[in-house]
């Protein structure tokens, strides 16, 4: 069901400082920050030859990454995003196999303008998984 690795996300407190580390110290191609109110995060994408890194900074009082940053004050790896061909079919198959889809179960439009869903980390070896329809 899962296909390519779309991105690995890192939660950070200060996205400008984190962007500078990737730009200057690691010599990567870094996008401008983009606020995504519906997701409660500001995102920056770092383009690598084979995948992307997503930096996430909390946005708003209800940010889903706020508690993660309380537990991980230096920041840390937050989720991995796999591509799927048909997100509705993937969701139905996962729910039938007992996995928990987070939120309403209806895909939201993600940072790339495509439908995304999240799967509970407790069902996937302690790793939060995002699915993006390719
Ligand atoms: C838009 C863009 C895009 O790419 O398109 C994005 O990615 S937006 C990216 C931001 N959006 C999201 O993350 C949406 C989906 N996330 C969520 O619904 C929530 O963050 C959540 C349900 C995973 C966790 O909610 P929470 O922080 O309120 O809950 P808790 O702190 O009680 O966490 C419950 C248990 O899961 C663990 N846990 C929480 N977050 C993570 C994580 N990222 N990776 C691994 N484990 C995690 C906690 O340690 C805890 O375990 P223990 O009990 O053992 O301590
Ligand atoms: Co993501």
C-alpha cells in the first residue's frame, strides 16, 4: 500500500533558527516558512535529492505539536510521510485492520495541496505516520 517516502518531519521551537542550520551548516535548499492554520503549524520544506525534510513550528494555541515540544524541548523527529495512490482506500484498509486514523478520518489538504491523514503512533511502533495521496 505505501509507496515513496515523501518527507520526514522535525518539530522545532524556532523555525528561523532551524532553517538557518539546514541552510548554512548543512548547505541545503530551504523554502520560505508557510503558516498552515488548519494544521496548527508553520512549515518549511528542505529539498533533498531523494526526499524532503519538513520543519514544523507550533502555530496557534491548539497546535498538535505543542505537547510534543513540551516533552522534547530540543525538538525532534515528529513524523514520517509515505505516499499512497488512493488515500480513501488506504484509510478503509487500515481501519479494517484495527489501526487508528487520527482526527475525523476525513483527509485534510496538506502542505503540498494534496489530501493527507495521520495514523496513531501507538499502532505503528511509536512512530506517527502521515499518508499523502501522491
Ligand atoms: C500539514 C503538514 C503536511 O505535511 O502536510 C503536517 O505534517 S502537519 C503535522 C502536525 N499535525 C499532526 O501531528 C496531526 C496528528 N497528530 C495528532 O493528532 C496528535 O499530535 C497525536 C494524537 C499524535 C498526539 O497527541 P497529543 O500530543 O495530544 O497526545 P499525547 O501527548 O497524549 O500523546 C499520546 C502518546 O503518543 C505519543 N506521541 C505523541 N506524539 C508523537 C509523535 N509525534 N511520535 C511518536 N509518539 C508520539 C506520546 O508520547 C504519548 O505516549 P505516552 O502515553 O506513552 O507518553
Ligand atoms: Co508532514
